[in-house]
């Protein structure tokens, strides 16, 4: 159809133009201050990131003052990554707090070697155009509220608090990763072991985890006899809130975008095509943030989803054998199909392939639904009775320990 070709071409050109404009803006932002000592006033625009002895925040600057020539820039658009050394008894600065600090502002480097890591583009995915190291970050009395973002972070912190009080450290770290993508509780050795065994996907919130969390909510709304259209709207609102709780994880954005479009189709009483949902959700996310195209999580999520949609039934048919039970055949087919979809991406970025991933996934995948739903119940009821969360955690602790 000629109009389809025209439409696709037009969307491609618009998207390309938007990316070029965004990339040019990010590349040239704060060039005037590059390599200069500056004084910055701005607001904390991310949760704190702790790595060994370094504490980092993403800052939304309000004012930048060059110490050498007195140049002042106000109403800044791009963000800045600021890092400082962790000091004893140093408090974590909350989201939205106004801060002041000094240091040398530098533009992040791009690719240094062919096919190497592009640090500039990595930061650009987060809207960051420059970085700075400072010895001290001074807090002021002002706080800027960010409504949904702040609410999502507060809920996220409450979930982490409940899970960490209900389970041993490593088990809590794994469950928090599965529920909300928070992996701070897991040691680097454990994370490396998950990578080697082809189980990295369970440490992050995937589309399956999102479904396991959303389905009980849909079931509850049905049992409460909420009108169908209202229930669908409430479910979309819940999914959007879940995006804020998980910190805009690429796999969650993909799953929520697809689910929301599917639900909107039901509200409008229209049939939905899965391939169309995948393509349209990707288009929406790339319009929202063009740099997401280079996000590994984005590529892995869509690679696995496309592979499952297009090849699952074919792979399942190939595995039909009287010695393979139907349940195991389903898991094997899903694992094989997803692995085929992400294989080129993992080889390109990580230069490795797990030869035991089929076995490890066969042992672990059947437990994910039980753990995720159990973890959700722990997170909810633990807000009122931590003892009940600990009681529910007994079964989850056994399953999580088995996985570890």
C-alpha cells in the first residue's frame, strides 16, 4: 500500500530529524563551561547512586556561574552528573532538594576505540550533558516537588525497606531486583554468577514480572465489580505508576506501553495485532527519548519480545516429543525463543554466551510467578504489618535461596 510506505517513510524522517536535533543540543550543551571551575545551584533529579567510595546524583541546574570569567547561565535544560567522595555518616540527599556545589565541569567523552563504550551517549539517555566532581555538596532549605516521580521513589523506598527487613540480605536484593529493578543488595560476585548462568533477566523487572504484578490488580478490580472501562483505566494508571516506581526501566517501559495500548484497544472495542503493538510502543518510546534506541535494555527487551511473538509456536512444535512433558516443553520453547532473539545483542555487547542457560532457566523460570506475586503481597502487607511480610517471606526465602 503506497500510503503505508509514505506514512512509514514520513515517521522515519521525523524521528531521525528529532534525534539529530536532540543529539546536537546534548553535544553542545555547556560547551562554554567545559574544563572550567564553576559554581552550580540546582535540584536533585535522581535517586543517589553508590559505587564503592563514590556517591553520584543527577542534577537539574538552575544556575551555573563560571568562577574565572563570571559568565552566568540560568534556566538550564540539560542535566549534570555530579559525584563526590562518600564521607562517614554522610546523609543521602533526598530527591528534589536544592543543592549548591563547586568543581570543574567536563563534557563526557564519546567512543575512544572502534565499537567501544560511548559514555557520552550513555549519559545522554538520562538527559545528562556534562559531569562534575566536587568535594562537598551543600544542601539548602528549598525543595522542589516532582509529584509522580517523587511518589514513585517514595513507594520504591518503602518496598525496599519492607523486603530488606523481611529477608536475608542476598535474598532481599534478588527479590527487590525482580519486583522493582533495585539491585543494590546484590554483590558483584552474585551478579556475575547470574550473568554466567544466563539468568541476568530475572535480576531485572521484565515484561513477565510486570504481568505477574498487574494480573492480581486486574483480578482484584474484577472481584470488586468495578465497571469494565473504569477498571481498564485504573489498570493503566497502576501500570504508569509502576513505571515511576521502577525508575523508568527500559523493559518495564516496553511492557507497560504494550499493555496500555492493548487495554486502550479493549476500551475502544478494537482488535489488537501483537506486531503492531510492538512497533507502535517502540515508536512512542523513541519519540519520548530518541536515545533509547541505544539502550541495551531496550534492545534486549524488544529482541526477546519479537522473537517470542514470531518464533515461539515454531520452536514449540520442533520440541514435540513423547518424552518431553508439555510444561517443560513450554518453558524450553520460551527460553530458547527468547535466547535466539537476544543472542546477537548479547554477543555484540558482552562477548559471551552461557552454555547452561537452558538448564538454569528450566530450573528457575517456573518459580518466578510464585516469587513475584508473593513478593508483591509482602511489599503491600508489610507496609502495615512487618510480621506478616516476614511470615509470607518464609516460602519466598526458600525459593530465592534455591535460585541463589
